[in-house]
C-alpha cells in the first residue's frame, strides 16, 4: 500500500496522506482500525470493538488488541522513515491489563518511539478508552531496512 502512496515520500508524509484519504492497510480495513493522528515519532489509531471481535469467553479477542498495538508501534516507527527506508517488526510484547467488550466503546492505541537507530527501532504503545483507562500495552523491536 505505501508503495502506491509514494515511495519518494518520508514515512510521516505517507502517514499524513493516509490520514487525508482514510487509506488503510488491508487488516486495518477488515478490523476497522483507523489512523487518526500522526506526527514525528507519535501516532494514534482508533477502533470500536464489537461482538464480531469476541473470543469464546465473550470478550474482545486478544489478537484484535495486539493488532491495534502493532499498528501503533509500527506506524510510530514509520513516522521516522526517510525515502528508501522500510521496516519489519522483529518482536512485540503485549500486556493485557483488562478485558474489552462492546460496552468499552471507542479505544485508542497511542504509539511512540522509544529509540530510533540506523538498524533498529524500539517503540511502545498503550491502548486506552476515552476516559484514559488502560486496557493493554506493548513494546516492540523493529528492524530498519534500506533499499
């Protein structure tokens, strides 16, 4: 998708183009995860969990939570990329603090850069509701690739 937006753009410019056009990666479309803020080293994604995301226990599946946090961590790293760079997640660690249900309402995953180096980047993300209640958090290690 990013190669269609413009490989000549910086990562932050690509994210801003996604914001302006409501362009999403395929999984973002499927799970209705929207990028709503992007700045240098920081992004916010939003979604509203519903029963179609439930696990057999009657709460939102942890995979949805992990996906939101992975988007936030990855997009935070993308915001630091120069043209010709890309990245790939090496590892993500998710901590689940409380269960979500359809009653949770809109949730926000805020991703931030911890460090960004020549070959590796580290980011973190927090998933909260609109009142700031923490549902999950993550840290991620990503490899920085140059073409």
